[in-house]
């Protein structure tokens, strides 16, 4: 009943910037948290950043000072501004949302993933 639409990935040179967007729609009553994960080939999926309902944010150490997560609650949209990108940031980035549905059930949903490639 919940869909996530991701956009904003692409190819960028080291030091460049990208902005990812993820819009949630469907049978949503409450959004508990929204976040971004990434997975590089041969590696485990890892949390990049998340934002909780009270506005608290959390980042993995490798992106602190470079990435910023934000949200537009009215649009059920979360953003990830990525600056000073490095080749090691190359991965598929997945949006994740933890919601209470209109059926009063708590579920976790994943976006389809968007490729971010940082290369010269």
C-alpha cells in the first residue's frame, strides 16, 4: 500500500554533488522515520543517514560533514544532499521509510534504488 519513488542518482566526478529525492505515497498514517541506505557490489547494505519523526538526524561516520538529510513533511519526501563526493561513495542508494499505515500496522518499505557513481 506504500510506494517510494526515488530520483537524483547519476554519474559525477570526485568532489561533485548530487541530491537524491524520495517521495512516499499510499496508505500512510504516520511516518516514523525516513532514511537512506547504500550498497556497493560485494558489500553489505549500510545506513547512510536517517531522520526521525522528531527531527533527529543520524549519519554514518564516513559521510559526516559532507551529506545532509532533510525532509519535507507536507510532501512525504526525504532528500539527501551529497557534497564532496568520493569514489568510495559509489553504490546503489536505497530510500527507506518506517510508517504506520492507515490500517494501523507498522511496516518498513524500500525504494527501488538509484545508482550513484563517482568517477573521473
